[in-house]
């Protein structure tokens, strides 16, 4: 492994580039918003560790992981396995003995994600927010770039659709009151008028996360 560390003139860490041999298909693709190989997840975890209090991709520290040489590139047809038991992971239910937990799920009336070009690039389709009693405000703790969140769009009939948002609550989540929000754009077509794209947002009921 080769690591190039970058610091500023005051010795404060700016980022790193790491080159190492890798098996490029050893991770599953259940999260469609994070690179589904080791390198994407390694960057996510390292940046979250260095950028405390920041959402993914918004902190000052940048971690880049590159492959020095690739290992077996054959398809990972057997799926991921739990390292401590050897059994296949039940990804949908997070049943591995280490990691995973309860899942909070909300279904919203939705709209085609293709209408939301800005959400696909600079914004987010969802947020998980924690209520701060001291300031009586909601603080964003996760967005659609977070490993713990999932966003599914389900096309229906006659232009109707639903959006499902899941939060796989990590063991590190602080107890408290939470909510989930959905951001989208819908296409409005009036008779004999050009279609317009309009933004909208929806908010779930508040729910409580407690220690087990």
C-alpha cells in the first residue's frame, strides 16, 4: 500500500491518496448512491471519520482510494458473506451479527426523479433530521449520499407514483426525536399550456430512536 498525505502550510491535514491492490467486486450494490466497490466505501468511511459533523461530500478533508493492481475481476455471484460466521448476509434485513439494526421506512406520494436534475447533481432527494430541543430546530444528520439511507421510486398508473425512503439506523445513532423529508419535482401540464417543472417537499411524522 502507498499513501500520499497532503497537509497545508500549518500542518493541518487536507487529504490523502491511497494506492492498494483490490478485489473490485467484493461489495454488494444495494446502495445505488455510493460506489459499490471497496474504494468508494473506503473514501466514504475515511472522510466521515475526518470530517466530523459534516454530511458526506461536504467536509474539507478529501480521501481518494485508487487500485495499484486489480485482483480477481470475475463476478461476485455468491454475494457478500459475514466474516464472523461465513453465512450469506441478508442485506434487506441487516441480519449480520455485526452492524445493522432497525429500519425506519416512510412511503411518500412521489414524482419521477428525472424531473429533479438539481437533486441528482447538487441537492438531495432526502434528509434524516434530528430535533434539537435546546434550539427548537431540526438538524440534518443524513442525506441521500449517506450509506445508511435508501431511496426507491415506484412508478404507478396514470402518472401517479410513490417514493420509499429508508433509514438503516446505525448503532451510533443518538437517541432522540427524528423525522425524514423527501424532496422532488413534479411536472404540471395545464390544458393548452407548456408543461412546467415545480419543486415540492414532504415531511414524515416525528418518531423516536431509543437505546436498546
